[in-house]
């Protein structure tokens, strides 16, 4: 790709600043504009124009794509504005704070024929992609167990602010919900136990939940904020008809993969250390902009389903009921 693509950023908070750096490092990207509510601290704009309202940001920047990294409740406003101006969208997870907002974003992007790309970086980790690419050989999925508790990060208030985001399970656990959707299949029903373990809030911040997938497989996810930064890991065990896969690594960086073939008990060892799912998803977003036939690996519909499951987990924790998804 020889063309240089003009990209804008909406929401230069802590994670938005990191994404700005990732995008800026690509030769085919020009970070052309940033939209903020207040002057962004500790951000070298590298020549990008700074705006404080969405209307002028889109009208004056002539963007090919936009990165949306605001609190989830504000995603809809930004995505609608982008779609109205024909700008492709890289939207941080969770796609929105409600399923209704997710669907409205999907609908407006489809109507305006812009691509809605959801930043589920695990789909791009090479260990996850290896499992996905080899699933036809592994056979039918039977069982999946995911352990991925976050440490209690210093949260900006919006993560537990009613109407903005329903806490860590929606903001963070959507990664693991989506990864099982990607590698195993859609969720049929779930039952969750959990509560408020680490934060002064009435929104559950930690949960363990059992899943029945539509294809008959069973699974569970342990997530939340009870780990510690000094030891935080993630671990995924998936059992298929013909093979057992074990993937683990640092939080958000599952680089080690073992595959045991049932036929002869041979164990493959794969080390994908250095695979950066964030950079790989960004490269794919640029490819989606440049190639009309290329579609996002994680679509708006995938983002909606992850939010739907996460909200059902919170509802199940609160009601003690098994819930259909």
C-alpha cells in the first residue's frame, strides 16, 4: 500500500494516546486530527490538528478512518458522526454500553457503507489465530476454560459510572467473551456467580460464569479485578474432538500454545512471543480501508454479542438465575 491514509483520533485518554503512538508508527498512516473534550496531556500531536467538537473535526480533516477511544457510552455519537461523513471506524471495545447503542452503530454504518471495526486484539494474537486456522483439523469443540482476572487498576470514574459503563466485566471481560465466541462459537445460555470484590461500587467487578454454547460445547470464564500486577496472567484450555489446546501468557499477550493430538498423544509446542495483537489489528484496519473487499475480522455484530453476554453475566450475578443469551 503506497497511499498514506489520514487517520483521526477521538478520545486521547490513556489508551487513546497509546493507540495514537501505534498508528503513528506506520509509514502508510498520517495522524491528521485529534478530537478531545479538554487539552490532552502528555501527547505530542506530531502535526495533527486539535479539535474540540466532532462537527469541525470531521468537516475539516478529510479523514479516511477514525479511532474511537472515548468512554463506551460516547461511542454511538462518535460512530454516527463518522458514518455520516463516510469515514471508516476503528472502535475500541466494548462497542457500546448498551446492546441498543451497538445495534444503532451497526445500522448507521451499514446504511452509509462504512466499515465498523471492533478492537478485539485477541483475535489477532498469533496463538489465537493458529487455533482458529486449525479448528477444522481439531474437530468439534467440547470444553473451554478461560482464566483471565485483571489486577485492580486505578480506574477513571466512568468504568463504574451508571449509564457510562457497567464496570470491569463489560469494559474488560468482553475480550475473553469474544475470544471464546471466535474460537468455540456463540453462547446459548450462562449462569454466573460474582460480586463486588475490589472496588467501592454496587456493580459486580468479578465473576466466574458457566456457558453452554449453541454447538453443545460447555465452557467457563473467570474474570474481574482480583489478580495482582506482579503475577497477572491469562490461561485458556480448549478441548476438541481430535486435539487439546492450551494457551497462556501475560495478560492480553497469550503467546505460548501447546497442542496435544489425541490420536498419538504428540504435543506441539508453539512460542509466539513478540506477536502484538494490537499492531496486527491496526494493520488489518488500514488494509480494510484500502481494500473495498476486505472486511473486519471483528465486526459490529461481534461487538454487540460480546456486550450482550457481558450484561447477561452482570444480570445473572444479581439475580442468581441462568439466563438465555
